[in-house]
C-alpha cells in the first residue's frame, strides 16, 4: 500500500514532548510527522483554536476528540492547508502549511466528513477525477488504481455510481481517493459517522495496515471506543488542548471510580435518572439491565452504596473506559431530569401494542430493500433497529411512518392501519430523520412554527408550545439563524423539538445522534429515557452500539431480513466465547452478521 514519501527536513520548529500544559514543542525528530506550534485561529470573535501545541508521529494512529465546536475540523483544515492560522506555525511532513501550501496538498491525504465524492460519477470515475485533480495521469496509474481497489475491497463495484453506495462503501471510496497521491500524513475527519460496526471494522483494518507501513494517520472521531484504540489522543475543548497522550493514561485516572448497579431490571431508567442527580456521580449510562456510573474524584463510595441499597441493586466495581475519562475531564455529564418529559402527561393507549408490522416488504424494481419483516413494539418501550448500512433500517422506518408505501405486508401505529388511515397515523407519531432534515431556507423559529402548523397546533396553544420548546432546548440565541449555521448539537435539539412539538405517543428516531459528541448524546438520551418513563414509545436506529444498550429490545436487520430480536443482554450472551467472555454490543452485532454469512454459505452449498 501507499507508504511515506520522501519529505524534506522539518524547519527548526520547537517541539516539547507532551502534555496539554507544556509550552511550544521543541524537536527535530525525523519520526515527527506533524508539528503544531502555538497555533491560533479565530473567526471574528469566535476563537476556534487557542495556543495549540502538539506533535504527531509517523507510524502511529492519533485520535482527535472533543465536544462539538472544540476545533477538531478547524485543525484538520489547517493541517491540509485549506485554512491558514492567524498566528503560530504548523509543519506537516517537513512543509509549512502556509509557506509550502502546494507541497502540503501532495504530502497529505484528507477525507472530509461528507466524503467529498461526486455522487453522479461511478467509483472508477471518482478515482480518475481525483487522480487528475492531483496532477496525476490516470491512464498511467492503472496499477495504483488496482492496488487501491483491492485494498478497499471495491474492485467488484467500479461501475456503481457513488450515490448508490452504502455509507460504508462511500467511506472506502473516500479513503481510496485520499490515498491517491501516496501521502505521508492521512487526515480522516470523523470517518466512522453513520457507518455500521462491520464497515468500521474494515476501516480499522485498512488504517492499521497504513500505520504499520509508517504512515501518520489522524482520526477525528465522535466515537470514543474508536479513540480508545488509538496509539495517542489529542483531546480538544473550546479550542484548547485538554489532554495529549495515550488514551490508557487518561483512563487510568478513573481507577476505582467506575461501578455498575446490577439487577435493577425494569427500573433502570428511574435508577439512572436518580443516580445522575447524586452529587457524587459524574456520569452514568444504561448498560442492558444495569446502570453504569462514574464517581467524581474524591467522592468516595458511601453515597452510591447507600443509593444502591435503596434501589435494591447490587454495586459492582468495573474497569474504567476512555469515554468515562473524557466525560469526567470535561466536567461530567448532564443531570437525570428531562424538562421535556417533566411537563408531559402519561400516555394512554387503547392497546399495549403501539407499533406493529407483519410481513412488511418493499421492493424497488428487482431490488428487495425489506423482506417480510414482522415485529411488535409495546407502549413505553424503547425499541432499537440495528443493522449494517443498506440492511433496510431506514426503509422500514419510512414505511412505519407512512412516508413510503410497502410493496406488501401491513403496519399499524396505535391501532391505525397505515394503508387505510395514513394521515391519522402520522398525527400520532413524531419523526426525526437522518441528518435531521430541517428546512434550510427557514430560520430556527420558522422551522418551529412550520412544525407546529403541520401538526395542527393553533392560536395561543401553538405559541405557548413553541416558546416551551425554545426554553427547554436553549434555542433563544439562535431563533433568527438558519439551521445550517447551527452547531451540530443545536441542530439535533431543533430536530427533536420539531418532532415532539405535538406531544406524539410514538417517536421514530433515525440515527438521531450521528456525529454528535458524547456529552450532547447524554443530554439527548436523558430526554428519551424521560419520555419512555411517561409511556411514549420510541423506535430508534443507531450505529452507536453503546446506545443500543438503552433499548428494551433490539431487532437486527441484515440483507433486508430480520435475523435477531431480543434484549441487549441476551444478544450479548449469544456472542460469548472463550476469547470473548464479556462481549459488547458491537461484538454481538458483528457475531450476528458473521453467523448469518456462514448460514447463507451453508444454504448456498446445500442448494448447489
């Protein structure tokens, strides 16, 4: 695979090894691929980066993490020469990002958040175009194309339009284009967002091969399990470097501070809400039938032990995770009370079944997107729909929301047949689409007013509900802004506000936290858990496997078919092995996909 090209000797840039509190780096080590020396960047009055000092080495995978607005993408763009710092210096592969801008474009490969692909061109046409943009003769690089296609496993799909690829395949094509010029430094801006665990596993395989050959790879991510696998991590917060070092060293600070409240069963949402409001608790999440909590430094275990006794739960110490350390370093997660749910009356339905489908099938020509899918979702249940990209999750969602007509089969929402009472059924549900689907030509207030009007809210009640949403989600400073100008976390808040404007008893969430930082995701799930406690039924798709733990049950789709339906804990138990005694939800996901692949091979062999 492409390796490290010749680079010139770095300029005399001062590099000091590192911590977040050290001064400018002082080094001319040939193993240092990137030197960041006192970099500042501001946009008007907004300080995106403030006095940043760091270095990145060849042959290592460096994670770039931080909350939304921390400065991650700004730093990426400076390192690729797309932005110039207002002060300070950055040197990449021996080239100054300002003085040697043209050379920087050759020395770096950059994969932006939205891939940068031309969706109306085929895989091969995209690769040829990127070669030409790099000043390469595409006709003379057939061997390189073949090598990249083999490396990314895209060789069978060269004629497929990029717009028709799954999220994982788009990701691989974006990587192939970024590697076109054999860069010394590869910059990946949130490559795992919206991509399933199997595709992310493929990306890890490819990136590991690149670092083994000496390439420096910077991986910006909102998935902290990804950061945990990096050799080192740069953690940004409000434009400043909060931590620089191996993820394990930060995690070690939380030794004896992570615990699991077990055997809380159906009360886990109430237990989590109460635990998060304890003074001694820094963070907490649901894990299957239990609740995981992290204590504040020097808090002691007395309060949480007493709480466990009141909750009739067993308290067990568990190893800390990098995500625990990340949240704790930034001051802890949100509390356990949802203002959105607090003002909601308990949901009353005529039946305990809120959503159901039977033999639901959707075909697009010869392609079957969803194949005879059947399940029921109970009132007040959080029901997860998981599966690889292209498995049929969004298609199933759209049929259950009345946005897409099934080819065959039937679906009901709160007892209403979606074939015969589509309009009435839509009035009983809220829908939060992938990437939020806000109206870009309308302001934030106009988006709220439009949603209120669509759902039939009128007069004083309409205005009161809009003001309530503004207050709950902190939208007041953004009311005149266009949604596209909002930070990602506020886009998510606005999308949720629009979806729950009419107080629906059923809520559909299609990858609602994709790309959002962990603290914002915690806040979002505080609202969802609160709504479920009031009897709201929630259906959710997600690629964050830790979020699947919040679900009461999970349905797994693969190749348009339902291959598993059970609780998160039961699915994890099915993935237990000698080498994996305590599997995660990601392990369970990959196990189910691999088992289905083996079953398909066996069926094909028997048929032959």
